[in-house]
C-alpha cells in the first residue's frame, strides 16, 4: 500500500454500530481497525493503543475488525474490469480467491473465497459482481482462466484476453493480499473460510480508501 496514504477519510467511514458497551474511545477503536487493515500487525496495533494509555488484547482488535463488517462501496460503473482467481492458503486447505478490480482506479470491486474453481462458481462470482456494480457495458479483462471466460460468455459480457497491460491492476492487488496473509498469519491462522472471506471484504474497503 502507498506509504503516504491518509487515514482520515476511511476512519470517518468506519461504523461502530456493533458496540454496546466499550471502554475504549471510539476514535481509538476506528484508528486500530484502520491501522490493522492498512498493514499493521495486531501486536503493533495494540502497541499503538498503549501509547494512548489503553491496553487491549490482540483478539479484541481482531474482533473489532470483523464486527465492523466493512466492505467496498457498491454502485460503481467501471469502463473496464480486470478479473482473476488465485490460490489462498488457509491452514492446510487451499482456497480460490476470485477478485474483480477497476484497472483505471486500482480499486477492488468484489472478492469471493471458494473451496475450488469451477465454471459454476465463476459464473456465481460474476453474478454477484453485476448485482453490486453496473458492469453491463464494461470490457472484462481475463487471462487464461477458462471458468471466468465461460462466465463472461454466459453473462453476455464483452471480454478480451489480456495477460499484462491493464490486468496488472489485479495482479498488484493479489500480491498485496498474499503478502498480508504470509506476513500476518494471525489474520488467517486457524481461521474458517467464512472469517477469511469477511477479512478480505474489510481489506478491500481499506485498500480502496488508501490507494
């Protein structure tokens, strides 16, 4: 992520409706959520709280992140959409991450974690994408994924094979996701697929705010 990215705008968009009783000041809760999603480990995020005289467990910050239920905004109308799939490791299990990125802005439009990759699942991913965003007139950029190509055909989307160029946007996102899941294994260690899926949506929110 860009090192000079500002945090103010995305902090304002973090809702804390899940909080009933919490001794931690809300601004510090929002700051903790944003710092962790921006790339700070849970341990280092807790250390930041300690600077403000607040002591919280790593699991507390982890729960804040997931309960905030953050996700990228719907209703985008991109001219192009780069779509791809990649393998994510959860414990000893391999899962497939589907992602759609607007290559003009580098923003994540939609992500979904699946236990395998098939034409049916690819089609379902594209259906969810089309329900969230106006992509009927977009040009889809697809690499060699036969399942995504087949999904585009079934939806009647205009798509073209592209290995590099504008498709580099989704590759950059995947590199960052994989860096995060390797460096901060506490995000995914012993996590269920549903929890990881939630984290990926939260990551998408933060990524879109900070790029």
